[in-house]
C-alpha cells in the first residue's frame, strides 16, 4: 500500500481547482471543462499529450461532459494546467457552485429546435464562469436540450432549458379533413379533429413542432420558437423530477435571466447543504415561480452577491 503524503488541506485546495484524488494514491484526476461537450481536434490532441506527459495515459469521460485525465502526480498539477491552457482548456467543475453546463447536440440534430451549443456556451460564460466565485448551498446543475425528446434530461437538473416550436394554428384554414396529416404526425396525440376542425390540446402538446408545415392546406404554416424551463430536478442519492414553469419563453434574454434569478434565489433563500429541489419544496413552487418571473431578484443582485453565505456548501464532489 502506497504511503499517502498529501495533506487533507492540500487535497481540498486542488479539488477546488478540479483535481480529484485517485483513491489510495498520491495522484489525481484532472477534470477538464469542455464548455458544452464540444472540443476541437487540436484540443483533443493537447489532452491526449497531457495524459501521456503528466498522467497515466488514460482519459475518461464523465456523465456531465467533462473529461478527466487520471494519474497526475500532485507536483505536476500546475504544469498540467499550464499545458492544457495553451489550447484554451481549463480544469474545474467541483464544489457548491454552478457546475459545468450539459448540452445535447441540438445544433446539428434533425429534431433540434434551438442552437444548443451556442446557448450552452453563452450559459457557460455567463453562469459557470461568471458565477464561479459565488458560493451556493449546494451544487447547481444546468442542462440545455434541443427539443422535448429530453436526451440530456434537462428536467433532472436544478434548471433545464428545452427548445420549443409552438405551432401557430390558423383555424380559418382548417377543412376538418377525414384524414388529418397533423393528427398523424403528432407524436403526443395532442392534435385531434373534433366537430370538423383541428384542436390542439395544450395540456398534452409539448411544442415539439413536428406538425409545423405538415398540413397541406397551410393551417399550420409556421411556429414560434421558444424555451421551456424546468426547475428543481435532481438525480443521485435522492431523485426529483423538475417542474416546468407555466410560461414558455419566446425571448432568449428573458429565459437566461430566469437562470440568473434561480441562482440568486438559491443563494439567498436556500439553506446550506440543501439542493434547489429542496429549496423549492420548502418555499413552495408557486412562490418560487412568482419570484423567477418578477424582477426583484435581479434588482437585488449585488446585495445577494455581497452577503456572507454558504461559506461551506453541501457538495462532496
Ligand atoms: S434532445 Fe432533441 S435536439 Fe437534443 S439530441 Fe435529443 S432529439 Fe436531438
Ligand atoms: S389541420 Fe390541415 S390536415 Fe388537419 S384537418 Fe385541418 S386542414 Fe385538414
Ligand atoms: S407541436 Fe408536437 S405535440 Fe404539439 S401538436 Fe404539434 S406535433 Fe403535436
């Protein structure tokens, strides 16, 4: 059995930089942030070189789109960081703060209703980097999904954004066909011809947009792009399914502001050690939703950031 020489304080310090102790050894895994799971060939080359130069030559992928290089000796940590920095890469992604963003490939996916790589990069800059020193009660995870297929499970994150295409149905153009192409194309069974006219049940429709352009009589010629936001999801020791805000946002800035308000609310009203799901449960969904749709939290932003809160958060990884 190897003798462990790294003190707990040192271990804690490098963990905050994204270096996780490899159990039973003095080596660490360096967690590299990929921004949104998209890295260049050059960055891949640099990571591979760094893994051979400083680590044990092994690279692993985490479930949240970060890359870990294993087996880095403690005294090589700074050199490793400098080496990957030349390709614009950095380590991190630990602690009771906003965590690295997870994104699906909605930008290129045939079902994608939003440019998920672009929006997740924006979220990374504004909230992962921008809020990096802001201490929270626990970790805070954000995911961006391109459509309601939910491949990256946005509703199991503290906050999740899902691309939408809200069908614009023109009742005047509808002929109440016996065989309705919209009805046939709708994967949710939300569209039905009733009494000679199409009806879309808004409680069932998930705004997937598949019906847009599917009517030969142009009753659904276009749709309005939007963002659905889920809050309070989590996956792990305890599981909670996020709940969607009642409003579907059609303005990107407004949707991003909701993320910022959620972070501020969590910081201000969360109890150290609890996840956002618990905060919402304690305060009540309606109360939280009301605050996220109002301006007050952003108006008090500086005051919330300046408060001495959550000096030790609940995150253990
Ligand atoms: S969630 Fe939708 S857009 Fe994203 S990868 Fe899945 S199917 Fe494609
Ligand atoms: S939506 Fe189009 S296809 Fe469906 S019943 Fe109306 S006109 Fe016919
Ligand atoms: S947007 Fe999707 S779920 Fe809604 S009616 Fe159209 S096809 Fe059905």
